[in-house]
């Protein structure tokens, strides 16, 4: 027994038995039904309601015209619908008054199905872009998926927000890196070790997790630590940092991976190589996010709100890589040609201030003498000075 099929039949049967139930199902759409015949029937019912079918105002038994007109209208969209199937739908509805609840079951199934569908599209586009060394299609499809999740959250009546699942999902099993990818990463690491200052070209936006080979990512972390501390990078300092972190002893990094990087010098553009590496990381992260979202969509135990929150959380790492990709590929921001100095800013501020009329020139008034306790005044200071002289 398929619960989703039963729910679709029940909501259609409820509306066939009581046309007025359509008034409480305005939020349900034909595309929410996964059977084409059910989509056509619900679209026909909504159209008859929009045309103010007489059955909507009939009290008591529903006229037969409601059933026949529905069947005729739906038959223009799909074939195979019969009057006997309408009776099957009517029999599948225990209580017509429960139509809104049946409709929520249909919407819940539609949300799971829609999320899985768009996750599959993202996975397909990411794999295609990876083969063509492109990212634009992946970024566009990720935006489509995020928009769909926001729309589904609104329809379900929840606020779209990212939330991690209680049980952390296992990382998606990705395909092993190709030999060319491994060689490119090794070449970039060798260039960073042997070319003075090369790491400064990629340090701001390239991260260890962008490397497909975990050992290469840990080696890049060592180079980043040396650069962060302001220490020189060469084969000797790199080997020492690797030893300090215990990467060789723990098997995180093998001598087969480390040897060519320290031994073979390389020359080239670290920025260009880093961008190629970041492009691969973006499509690989998108594929992993799509696989996680598809796994969540297949879990029918998740309520629609939980599914949407987990899907948005899975898209978080992809958005972080996209932000770094924009940083790496965007042209530097234009700097102003001139910076106003302090004196210019002061003059501009004074020019904006309201002016006050200057006092007229004239003789300086004599200061008044302070009052005496008896009401008189002390002689003015200037007069006292003249008298004493």
C-alpha cells in the first residue's frame, strides 16, 4: 500500500463528494500530484470552480454533472480516465471534511519529490561542468535549488533557515581523483615550495579542503602555516613543518606524495593553477551537496520543514567555495586616484558650515568693575593703573 497514492486519491475523492472543500485547498496545486491523471483531475476541478459550476452552490446530494463535467475536462489533458475510476476515488475518501489534511499529505510528498528532483539536476550539471572545466552551470543550478527551497518553505508555512541534522550525515562518497587532478595538485605544491613568494598569490582564497587528495591538502596547510608566521618556505622548512605535525608518522601524508614536491622544482603561475584547482573544488563540492540533499529527500521520516532546513545546510559549503571563487576571479577593486588630505577635509567642512556675520571694528569696551557689597563698584582695572602711574 502506497500512503502517498492513498492521500492523493482521498483528497480528490473528498472534492468529488463535496465541491465546497476546494475552498480550503487554494494552496494545493495540480503539480503537487505525482500521477498525471490526478494532476489533470485536480486542474479540472479548479477550473470548474473558477467558472462557478452550479454544483458549488447545491445543497444536499452532489449532482451527477459535477462528476461528468470533471471527467470531460480532465479527459482533454490525459487519456485513460473513466467514470469507474472516479468511483474509486470517492470510495478512497473516508471523510470529505478531512480534505485539508489529505491535501497536506499530498503537499508533503510533493516537497520531498521536488527537492530530490532538483538535487538530481544539480548533481548532473556539476558532473558535466567538471568534465568541461566550467562552473557557471553549477552555480546557476545551485541558485535554482536555493530558490526552490525558499518557495517550498513559504508554501509549507515555515521560515527558510539552515539547520544541521541531529545525526551528522556521512560525507558523500565521491569519485577518486583522476591522475591528471593529482598531478596538477602536486605541480602546484611544488611551485609553492620552490618559487619564492608564490603562495601569496593564492593564500587568501585557496583552502586545504580544495585539494582532492587529502594528503595534498595537509601539505598545503603546512605551507600556509609557514606563510602565516612569516617564515621562509623551501624544501627544508617544509619537511620540518610536516615532521612537526606528525603527518608522515600518522600516515596522513606518504613519502610518495611528499618526495616529488620537495625534490622537483616547478615554475609557472600559482594564481592560474590555484584557480583551476578551485574550479574543480566547486564542482566537487556541489556534487557532494547534491548527494546529501537527495539522501535527505529520500528519508520520508523528515517533515518538510526539516528537509528544507537540512538541504539549505548542505548548500552552505558550496556557497563558501563560490564566495572564494568570486574573490579569486574578480578584478581588483578600483582605487581612487586622489585621497583628500586633512587640510582639504577641514576646508570642505568649513565651507558646509553656516557663516556668522563678523562684528564691526570699534573701540574695545572697558571692563566693568565688580559690584561692592554695599551696591557700589570697584574702580576699573585700567583706570586704577592710570591713577597709580
